[in-house]
């Protein structure tokens, strides 16, 4: 599992000029950036990925379609496009992406403190997910799930998902809006 070098931000999402590893940022709670890409299809289903079993945070649970830390000197959109290709073998263009928002999030998992600014993107993908090549050290499996089923699963089996809280609802509402 590579430990990328990332830019450190202040609490207002301004780059400080300092850089460190993702592991050090998580161990010490330094603010940094990540790109989240939520994939949906024409039916309004959302693509979820089962995180790899060796991940430091939330191993073997369902999560965002694709995501990654913004590498030092990289723009969030570059990260989004890179992560789509690395994790799912999807080659997208900037014009395919819908930027939604920047979300400030602070999460504690065991002794790790993840303070991130999520750059949230949506991508419509109607291809055959069985033909996608998954990055094994990041993703165990992927599946499309309807919003109705996702709500039910989050309610009945929350331990099987990264605990994004209200963020899950925000994503489902955005997918509904984008399909209109």
C-alpha cells in the first residue's frame, strides 16, 4: 500500500506549503484534501465499492464508488480522474464529471484522525461493470445498488458501510437530482 505525499491544509482548506505522507496526516490529524467520485447509472443506482481487507481505515466495508487523496501539487479533478482509472479502469474526461461541493469532514477511526476536505464529484456510467478491472489493493468488489435498497441496507446493516452519516443521504439526493 503506497504512502503518498500530500499537501497539508489549514482548517479553511488553504494549502499551507507543508507536505507529508497520508499515514502521518491520519496519525496526527492534519487537514488535507481528497476526491470522492460517486458513480450512478441511468436507473439511478449508485455504484459502491467494497474496500480492500488490508485498508487502515474501514477495511472490508462498502463505500464510495472511487476516492483518493489529492497528491502534493495535484488538483482535485486530476485526482478524481486518476482514481477512477486506477481503482475501476474507467477513463473519464473532466467534461464527464459533475462537481457537487467541498465537504469538510473530521472522522476518528481507532486512533486515526482523518481531517479532510472532500471534493465531491458525480459521474454517470452505464457500462458493464463486469468488464471493469479493479485495483486489488484498494477494491475487493463493486456493485450497483438502488437508492431504495441502499437506504434499507444502511438502516438494517450499518456496520457493513463506512459511517458517512448524513453524507449518504446527500449523495442519494444528488443522484435523484442529476437524473431529472
